[in-house]
C-alpha cells in the first residue's frame, strides 16, 4: 500500500487540495490577507487556502501531533529587514488556526490534549487513498 512517505509532496498536496475544495469553503478574508509577516503581498493563486490546508494535513501526518505555534514556525520564512540581516518570520497564526478548525470539522483531525492536533483514522485513510492515486 502506498503512503504519504512514498510519493512526492507537491502532487499529493495539489490532489488533496482539490478534494478539500469540496469539503469546505475558504473564508472570505483570504483574498486580502498575507500568509505571514515575512511576505509583502497576498498569495496570487485562487485556491491557496486549500493548498495550505492540504500542506498542513500532510505535515501533521508526517510529524505527529502539531500545534499552531509549531506550524507557524514550519510555514514561516526569511523576513527581509532592509539593510539589516534577515531573520526568520513566522507564518500567520489565523490562517493556520482556521485551516486546522476546518480540517477538524471535516473529520480529518482531532485535538490531542496538550499536544496539538493529530490525524483521525479517517484523515489517515484519506491521505493514503490520495497517495495511491498520485502514485
């Protein structure tokens, strides 16, 4: 059986994002918001919120229970400080938090007390099915 570990990340994330568009709608503020303090402009893709949600789902599959704070660090990047040296900038917490809440409502995640979010059996089988399709 093919799992998430056996396929490349990008095709899997795009496949999962297409399915997530059917499961829930992106909030209306996603047209205007940046994805982190290190970014200058909002994303240009129409379905960037579902792509980010799929990437979060895959990351929780591979790295175990994760919370908003750890995911902010993972999805952050280098912040341009002009003449000064670059430093790490965290990703937007609201984007990640609402994505996690939407994935919980869809039944793919559940809250692990004191640990963050973890995959449900339904979420694990969903990602394994999509991995099989990508492979």
